[in-house]
C-alpha cells in the first residue's frame, strides 16, 4: 500500500531537476522532458504527488498490434472511498472504447504535464466526470503496446490551470517504502 511517507519522499525529490530526471526519463527525441516538467512543477502554486486510482483498462487490436488504454482518477483532497471509486468505475464503463481512445490521444508524451480542458464541446467526455471544486479528476491515458502501472500522479495548479502527470511505477520504485514496492510491482488498485 502506498503511504503518505512515500508520496512525501517523492515530492521532496522533485525539489531539484535530478528528481525529475528519475521519473521523466528521456527517450528517442524527448530530451527536454525533465527540465520542462521541473519548470512547470516549480512555478506552480499548488503541487502534490497523489495516489492515482485505476478505474478501467481497455485494449484495441489494430493492424500494427494491440494498443492499451486506461482511465484513472485522483483526488487533491484525500483518498477516494471504495464506494465512490465503484461509482466512478460504473460511470466509466458507460463510455465506448472509441471515446476512451479519442480522449486519451490528448495525453501526449510531448506534453510534460497534461492540462485538464473542462470546456470540451464533447457531450460524452470522460473528463467531465471530474469535479474540480471537490478536487476530483478523471482522465484517460494511452499506454502504448502494454498496460503500465501509474500508481502516482503529479498534480499542479498554476495560472488557473489544473495539470497532471501520471508517474510510471518502475520510475518511482526507489522512493517507496519496502511494503509499498510489492503493490506497485503488481497491477495497482490502491
């Protein structure tokens, strides 16, 4: 189980660029990710490492292989109850794979922190399950050709914008207490 200690330790490591280099590893031509992420984080009025809850998994077989998608949620005001998570999971199941796929494409590896756009014209939008006033945010993400565990999300608020960055479990292992590592190594359901 993730503990506040783990999140506090991770947050402390993000006070320097070195911390961002641990969780935003450069690959291919995305070499500026850690610096850009650190700049956004440092300039934010509110910044927190938070528990990320997986609500649903999806997979789509295409000509070039299987693509995987997830819908996740996090709260800036404490843990989400199992009853509330069950309600969100039920609501998420109402969305087609096409909606999940379309909206998750907005989460790009080029955007170091993804901004929530609540004014989306789409009537059926996963993002609209969010309740910013209550500190609850729901988002879809494409994980590529495999499921990826994102047990933590970095949240920031600056200039009127809510931003988030899901953190891959393999990139935060060194910040977790011994009893949290087992959970992160498996499919997370915190």
